[in-house]
C-alpha cells in the first residue's frame, strides 16, 4: 500500500493521449503533463482501417515496400539538368495554338475560380485569340479552347499555372532517366498573370518576355549546353532558401550561371540591361526553375506498380489533387482546396483570399518548400509562424515519408537529407498531412497576389487514393 500512497503524495507526471484540453486541466491541478499528439488510424473510419489492415498483410507489405524503394530511389537518383528555353508550341507535348494549360487537376472553364479565369482571359488576349478581356471570356466559354492540366503535358505552372502556346518554357531533362519537364518563366512579383491579373501592363510584360527575355535565355542556353539544377538546389538550401517561396540564393546562383552566356548573345546592351533589371526586380526568378526540376525527378518515379508514393500534389483553386506512383497515367484523387493562413498585404483581409491554387506544391512533393523550412528560417517573415515551427515542420514530415534525400540537405538538422517519398499509407495512418507554404491570390480576377501563408491538403484525397490502391494491389 505504501507505493499507492506515494502516488497521492508525490508530484504527478502525466502523459496525455488524444484530446489536448485534458492536458490543460492536469496542469491547472499543479501537475506536469506531456501531450502526445495521436489520432486513430484512418480517422477511425472502418473502411480506411480495413484498407490499412489489408495493405499490412505481410505478402502485400513486402510488394509495397519493394515498389516504394524503387520509386524513391528514382526520385533521389534523378539528376535534372536545365538544357534550354523555348516556346511551348515548340516543345510541350500536345500543345496547340488553342490549348491553355492550367494548374491542378482537370477543371472546366465554368468551374474555375476568379484568379484562374483572370489568367485564362489574359492569356487569350496575349495570344491574339481575343481582342480584350470581355471577348476572351466568350472565347473561353465557346468550346474553341482546349483546357488541360499542366501535369498531363509534362509541365508545371505556378499559381493559376496558365500556359499558352507563345510562352517561353524552361526545358529540364533528367540526365539519369531521360524524361523531360517544362514550366513557363517567372513574371516576377508585380501584378502578374499567374496571380489572375490581366490588365494592359500584364500583357505588355508577357509580350516583352516572348520577344526579348525568352529568346535571349534560349540563345544563352544554346551556348551553355546544360546547368546542373540538383547541385544548384543543394547550394541554395545551404544559403538559406527553401526553394518554393524563398528564392534569394537560388536566383543569385541561377543568374550567375546564365550571365556569361547571356553576355555572349547578339542582343543589344540595352536589351541585356533590361533582362538583368528584370531578374533583379524579384527574388522569385528561380522559383519556376525548381518546380520544373522537381517535376522532372518525380515523373521518373511515376508508374511503379504497387507503389504508394505520391508523385504529384497540385491545386486548381477549387480542388486539390494528388497522383500516386502505383496508378500510372493521369488518375487524380481529389478533395476540396483549402484556405491558406498567413500574413496579408496591407489593405486586404482573409475573406478576400482565393483558395489554395497552383502546381508549386510539386516542391513539397519532392521534399523542399514547406518540407525544408528548417533550411530557411527567414521564410517565417513571409508566411507567418516562428523559427521553431519551421524547424518542426521539416522534422515532422519525416513521419509520412520513406527516405531522406542525401543530395539535398538541411544544415541546421545536422545536414540530414530532406524528407522524401510521401507515402499515402503513412498519411492516412498518422493523420499527419504534408505542409505547404504558398502565396495567396485574390478570389476575384484581375487583382493578383495579396499575401502568403501555410496550408495543408484535404485528407479526402489521400483517403480515396488509399482505398483505390488497397483494391488494386494484390
């Protein structure tokens, strides 16, 4: 009995599991309490628990583990190289003069949100398919335009992701596996098409990018041959970037690599000064470059039978979609796009925000961006939160991934590789969702970026994928 009496006379150190406010009550009673964050597997849903149980069958688990190892090795061993710039009509598979690519899973014109509609109509004016925005809305609704996800054409697109035939694209080739990925170029951070803005200044800038910037970079890369993006990415993380929303170092490294070859082109001194001034106007210049790099690596891991590794996360402003390696082709698992929570620009309120949008979550799918915030503590000034939280995000993401990428490391975490290979089983089992940091576009067309913050995918996308894969894998 003496031991029982000691329990009542000594200070209690409790471990609280589940509902957090129980911990607060214990602390109010002058006891110590440690909260263990825990959720029932599959959110307690019987069908998800059954699917998880089925996939844990030793025979199936062995198949999945082997497939996931292959998929993640392909991500890690990929060596994406920037090999050129060219117009979409010349390089993007399936591109036509009346094709408009967009971010996220498939969506029809009538269902697009304000930012994407603004970008589409601006692109139609830019391409000469409409004389003004009013006519562009009619053209977009007429059935004359083919809309398709960037991801289904080996592309990625930031925010609205709208990509049209005349736009210049990064051309990124996987030196290890041979596949190629594309993305259009940064308009920098003023009033821009990718955020849904579409006035005369936006079209004028797009014309200059088509007529001066794109051709100059194309000619420079013909001289350069190739640039190792994986190596440059690793350097950028060591210099304080996370390469999604903080690109200070990456932009310096990229333009440093391009400059000698830009100087060798035949363009005028004034045109070259325009290009350098444009790059200097915003640190985001290299942002799309990392998106194409990540897309190139992840596409090499897509289509591995029995794999439960996520190869795509993308949002169209209405739905959030994922693709999984074990479902070859363009099978999308979707859920509702979420709000982005973070600091707003002066004059805007949270209710002005559109929902999460863009293909840029390809960076988190690879293991950078929100997954690598520990490498870029200064990012919290843009997206909110604290340095401790940024470090915590990078650590927590290891619970839902299968490996660390030794080629891309985080100094403050003792040079551990970034968390790589999001596993839908782990997401559903733990209830931990991938962290994404991202910009916020206004919910209406024509306005643009109004803030930045943190968001998470809808759990429904992962639940649907798990249920489908549990039936497919045998």
